[in-house]
């Protein structure tokens, strides 16, 4: 079961003017499950995205990067689950292009106006004929209504799942220039999670008015405070992507500078949506029983704070100790020590576990008792706070524990 992650309700999800969603069953890997989703975007929508830095980037990632350079404007997304179309060479690229062409023909669009996304098993040929055969039903589904309702957003969140145990969807409303603005996002991911962008997919749509040339920067800034601050197992997927859509239907003056007052307001409103989606992925991490916040303070810069945070958050020894509620907290110190901060003075290290002061000046705090550490480790949500004593930089990473079920899920993944 996911950690403190309720099932999203369609009634809590906002429709986004300018976005229509269709979901269907195409039988891409399994029968009788929704596995093909299309997003249809009104003309004038602006799109930005960030992608995996894995050199083995999946075919759809490569095609998306190409199509986002087009001046025609993105008008549709097509997402399949059950097959990643990664590690498939030139045939995989051809299949991704065929998918775009088929949807473009159905919508009377140019090939470059479609972005393809895939998630699932790596190195297996994409059943492109089944995917293309399912597109008419997905398009028909999208046409049934003036915009994407909460039910459609929930269907889409369900339709992109792989080993997820619950769909992940979040909405938020805010004001810009006296106009109400809506944002809704969905994501999938539970394993192979250590986004480095940019197997996780995230899609966030808003009716805000944003200049198209800002969209890639907007996606990057949002990713850097959300999806690029989480890890389940340290594996960067071949298919990671985070897409931000702004349909411009809210009617406020167009945001032309993200560093202006209105630009910062937009970022501050959208960042919690992206963070909640990223947290949902960790809370639903494969086999997770605990949600862990790793906060590193007192670094000289953000980079070394992140080195220490990720060393702790990705350590199998640390994560299994948390699963067992075993206060073997020297494992945290060891991870900080090997994180790669070459001139680290360990005598300046401080460590708190929740409200318990564990380490001071690099050694065990004189008042620390293991039963206090275990009390915190038994909780479902845990804060680990590490002080480096070197400066003023602070960074936070979110992770989960490793349980027996993580091995079971991944051992049986292709069964």
C-alpha cells in the first residue's frame, strides 16, 4: 500500500480549458486495461518539456525532442503504457514516428505537432499496429465533451500506470491578474525512479497565458524543485519526461518573464502541484512503507548538499534500515562520507532524526538513545536532517524505504 497517499477523486480534479483527453484499451501488453491515452490541445497552446539524461533515451523521447523544435505548435500527445519502446534501435524510432503520423492524420495535423510517450518494458518491440488500431477509439473518447473533465483526468492517470498501485493526479486553482487560473497534473512511476532531467511520466496542464518561448524554462524550473528531487531506487529511466502545457484560456495578461512578479507568482503556484505529483511517486514507490525527507543544511552550495542528500536517499543499507526501523544510523554517516565532498570535515557533521539529536560534531550525541531513534523510525513519515557545517546552502530530497516487496515486484515484473 502507498504511504499516506489517498486515491484521487475525480470531483477534486479541475478541467483545463483547451485540453481534451481520450483513454482506451489497445491491448498493448495486457488485455482489459486502459493503456492508450491522447491529449488534444487547442490551437495556441504552448508546450515545454524536460526529458531523461539517460544516454539510452527511448525512441519516443528522441522524437519528442525533435518535434518540440518545430514552429508549428504542439497540438496532441499520445501515451502508451505496457511497452517503453526503448532499446529498440531504428525500428523503435520508426514505430514512434508511425504513431505520430497516424494520430496526425486522424486530427488533420502535421506529423511534427504530435508528441509520443511510452512506458513499460524496455527492449521489446512496440506493438505499433495494436497502438495505431486503438487511436480512433481514443480520439472518439476525447471528442465526447468540450474539455477534459475530472473523470477524464483520472482515467488518464489510470491509463498511464505500470507498477503503480494508485493513480496520481493533483489540481490547484490560483489567481493571476485578477483571473482564476486552474492547473491539473498527472504522473506515473513507482520504480526505476531517480529522474535526472529532466520509468516516470509527468503531465501538467494549466489554462494560464504563458509566452511559448518560456515553456521549456518553466518545465525545467518546476522539475528542479519536484521530480529532480526524488528517488526510489537510484535508477534513471530511459523514458523520463515531464511536460507542461499552457492553453492560454484563463484570459490574464500573458506571462513574458518568469523572473517578473507575475512570473514568480506562476512558478510559486505551479511548483506545489509538481511537488505533490513527485511526492506521490515516492509514496507509491515499489514496496514502500515509509516516506522519508532528507534535508541537508549548511553546505557551501546546492550541489554538495544534493551529493550528500542523494547518497543517503539512495543507499540500500540506509533504506533497508528504515524498513526494519533499525536505528543503525552510522549508515547515514557513511553515506555522507562517501558522497563525494572531497574536503568534508566530518567533525562538523550534525544529524537529527525527526526530533531526536543523533550526532553532534561528527560523533554520537551524548544524550542520544537508540530507543528514541527507533521511535522515529517506526513512523510512516520521517525527516532526516543533516548539517554539514560548511555554509548556508540547503537542499531537500524525498525518498522511501526498501522492503521485501521491492525485490518481489521487480523479480516478477515481466511475469
